[in-house]
């Protein structure tokens, strides 16, 4: 029997405003997004990906990202991040005053071509250009590379561990501040997650700093657990598990924020999140997104009588 | 980094015909239950809890249990179990020719009174009487005690580890063949599960042989993983996650059989189950139970391209 050393704190980054809303056809009005950010902040969340600097033509749902960054930066202690797909987006991110830019890099060649119209090595080259642009401007924005399809790909199928590690090493060498591993399509299993996080830590060291899991096939939280046991303490999540996958009707998207917060609270690990307030926020978002499929378990069942109390008042 | 030694095989016991159907008001016709047993068998399941010898007045849904046992015993290699709440039920189980009788013992005093109208120590005494009745008859039926509410109780709240271990020790001393730990109400968390399974194994040794988890709050599979990592290799599950909890509308019941089978297959662990056949069975049961809430993720999303192949042809 191995005695596992649990971390005291786990960071939950809310990505529903980006990963969730970009998968939903309707555009949520800016005023509601601002309320969402405010509500998440009041529930104790201190890291939020508020949007993406992609061309508004491609994702009109996220066209108000600069405005969201400006508001989010008024909330004390909130770490504000934005997704950035290319150099032009990086310039806009630096203009916006965001704390972090999150750069996607697909480990799957096929997914990379489909998503960014570039091969992975071309994306690595562009990430190099973004690092250089930051230096040239003297910007303090921090750079995280999210390795998407790190556990498999709906187009290509398998993705090799060697390819993931090769690409990780390349971007670490470029001087990015953090890397994360993402199960973009819900293919990961906990054994694979534990093994890949361990190997990725050998390559990236302390720069490995995020797990991004979808719950498409019901293994989202088992994968979070596996990464946690491999030393990861930051996880992405979407309120109400919004997002989903266009190829799997009825299937959920990212791990639900409230389920992730409950998982950690149930084990006595601190996230600073008040789950009751997340339930209230979920109910509000459910009204705004009436008709969209919401996911997640704990909001339906309610908290148990036995939940450790410190978490609830964190 | 700890290298975990994964087991080669994991046993999935289908309990939907008992734990699932007893929570559903309608009575499934015997002919459909026989098809369910046959279908589960053809999908590769080799352990099925087919029903319960409780008074038919209390659970008319399960009144045909003797007939189900008789049919199930015609399927080569199938291990047939029945739930038995008292000495009278044990006599009927021995009459029926079942391989195993599963005896519930609540670790929660309040749940024990509500469920069996006896305190836990009175239930232990009755288990002793059942062991003695088996000896007196020279029966070869095997006895498993399922420790319900081992991780908490909706009525009482917390259940102490000491009480669980004390009761486990008592029934092991009586000469039962196996004990299991059950999260009857969906209160368990993976940290607690790992710790309690480790401690229970110190008390029960190799007699500890089943994990029974509900997915009410979304942690069902994380708890399975925790027990697996603590050495457990047998798990209960209900096809389509049927069952639920009367106190939590919309919340799911037991871990879904197809999700559990997928979790194991995704990690390359053999269960002997053909998940595609489980999907077909699920579709059939969904018709029979039209209007009831079904649960589970993998049947909605479909299997990934990357699933290890040996499992699929096991």
C-alpha cells in the first residue's frame, strides 16, 4: 500500500467562456458574460479564460474578448487568460492586458491541420515568433502552451507519446512559461494520463502545469485523479460541463467546474471555491443558455451531508 | 513517481436486475428479465445478481427471483447470486440453487434500522444464524456480506472507519466467504475509498472482494479507480446506471456497467466483456423501461478509435 501525499491546494481554471461558448452556436451577450465572470469570481474562482483572440469572422461568439479582459482585470487577484491561435492574436492579447495567453498546439498532425491549418512543427515555429514578439515589446504577459489531442485524436486515432514529448521539449526550449496536456476529444484513460503526466514532467519539469480533460466518455474525473496523483494541481473546467462534441450528440464537454470542485472538496483539498455559489451561477447560465445541453452530476444530486466543512467556507 | 502494478483481469458483476429494478416502481416481466440475463451473458458477463429473496409484498418487482436463478444456472460458467436480507431469505436462496447469497449489513446504525429494522449487531447475529443454517443443511452456497453505507449515510451522515472495521471483523470471524464495501448513497470520495479499502484488507485479507459504488454525485468511476489501486478487482455495476436515488431526482444509481467495462478496457484490463453487445442490451432494456431515467456516458458518446483491441474480442 502506497501512502499518497495529497496536495493541500488545487487550482481550478474556469474555461467555459472560451471552450464552452465556442462550441455553442448562439452568442451570449457581453453583459451576461460579465455577470458570469463576476459570479465565478464571487464563488472563489481565481483563474478564468475569458475568451479567444481568433478572427471574429470565425468565432463571432468570442468577438468581445478584449472587453471581457478589461472587466476581469478590475477584479483583485483574478488571473485572466485568453486563447491565442497565432501571432496576430498574440499582439491583440498583449494589447488587451491579459495575464496569460494560452497557445494551442496539436500533437495530432491531422488535428493540427484541421484546426490551425498548420503542421505541429509550423505551430511550434509560430510559438517561437510569439515568444520573440513578447520580448520585442517588453511585455510581461505569460505564455502557456496547451498540448491538445495529447491522448488521441478523433481524426488520426492514436497519438504517440514520443511525439507529445518531442513537441513539449520544443516549446519548453523556446522559453514558454507553462505547458499543459489536453484530452481535447475525450479519448484519455487514467492509466495513460498517469503515465503521460509522469513522462511529461521529466521533460518539462515545473513548467508542466495544467490538465485539461473532457468528460465525453465519462472518464473526465478519473483522468483528473490520475493527473493529480502524478503531481498536477491545476485543472481546466467548464461550468455545467458545457461545450460537448459536435461528433457525439448528447455527450458532455469539459469536466464540469462544480463536479471538479466537489471532487476536490470531498477529499479535503482546497480550491477556494464555494460550491453553493457555483450552483447559483449554473442556474443563471442555464437560463441564458436555455435549450443547450448542460452536464455534470453534483448539481443534480446536491452536496452530501458529510462534505468536509473548511472547503465550503474557503 | 510510483509505478502501479495493474491487475490483468477485473470482474464486473451485473446487479441491475436487483439493485436497479428494486428502485423502479414498475415490474419488468420475467420473460424480459430472462432476456436480460441471456444478453448480459452473451456480452461476456460471468457474474450476475439476478434478484432478491425478500418478501414479495415488499418488493413485488423481484418476486420471480427463484425462476431467474433456475434459468441463470443453465448458462455454463455463470456465477449466480441473490440478495438475502434474513434467515428466511437464506433458506429460499439455498433452495433455489444460487451460487452466492449476498447479505447486506449497514455500517450506519440509522440506515440499518430504516432498511432492515435491526441494529447492525443484530444483523451480525442473524448472519451468524445464516452461516449456521448453511452448515446444518450441508449447503455449498457461498456467503458474501456487503457493507452498505460504509462511506456515509444520508440519514446519519458520517460513518466511522472504526465501526466499519469492527463489523467487518465480526462477520469474517463468523466464517463468511467474502466481504465487500458499498457506497450505497453516493457519498464516497476516492481518497476515502483508497484508505478504507486498504484498512479493510488488513482486517479481511483476501476475503475483501467487492466494491459497490453509486454514481449519484459523479464520483462513481473515481471511486472504482481508488479501490482498484488499493487492490480490489471485483466491482458491481448496473446496466445503463439504472436505480437512482429517491432522494435525488435526476441523479444516477449504480455505476453503469458499460461505463465500468469501458474504463477497464481503456486501460487494457480484461473483463471479458464485449462493450458493443452491452450497447445493444442497453438499447433493449431502454425500450422495456421507457420513461425511466437511464445514465452512463460511453453509450451516448460511442467508443473511441483508440480503444485497445484485445478487450473487444475477449
